[in-house]
């Protein structure tokens, strides 16, 4: 039986070095990534953690590859969600490719267990995280795309009908 993987690509109007910085710097991640601060020295074998506002660990893993600014890969254990915390570790890989418009960022989340909570969550979560990173790097403004929609948000009635 094949294991599911999630792939998401976006072009960000920023250099690969700037996108790398957005992915690997706590000051950036806390602005667009569910308020978490990344912590790692980004060397293969090192620990990576995403710290919640209360300093608890929301996500934990191990750096698998760190080829600045081209590719970053680490194992992924989503501890903040009790159901996902029971899932086996998976892997997330960021590929950064320079293009005329900036950087093509491809996120590949694989080694997922079929029908796991993690597999379900990444399909919703990664587009929001990448959208937040893109908006922050392109405009300088942080947007929390994971926040609940306001009831008077345009289009929400049509989406919920």
C-alpha cells in the first residue's frame, strides 16, 4: 500500500536566501506560523522544535538535510494535537529554486501514515503556512491565515451554504 504525500508549490517574490530566513528564523515564524518560534541550529542530526507561546513544544523533529538556501528537510511530529501526537513521525522537505520572479518554494510532506490525523492536517495546514510566509515576505505584513473567519467575511455565507 502506498503512503500518502502532500505537495504544495508557491512562487514568492523574494530571494531564496530571504525565503530560507523566513523558514529558519524564530522572529519570522512566530509572525506567520501559528505563533510558533522555530528553534534549531539547522545542521543534519540536530533537533528542530516549534515552540508555542507558552514555550511548550508544538512540533518536534530532526534535521535531515540543510543545504542553505536550496533545501531543508526534517522529520515531523505534531505534538500540539493529541491525536496527531500518536502518529508516526513523517518528513517535510522545502525546496527553494530561484526563478525570475523570486523563489519557487515547493513543500513536500511525505512518509505519512494513511488515514492519520497528521495526513489530514497537513493538507489544510501547509497552504495556510506558505500563504502566511509569502504575504509576510512580499508585503512586510503578517497575516494569520489560520485564524477563524469572521461571520461577516465576504464569501463565507456562500462557502457555508
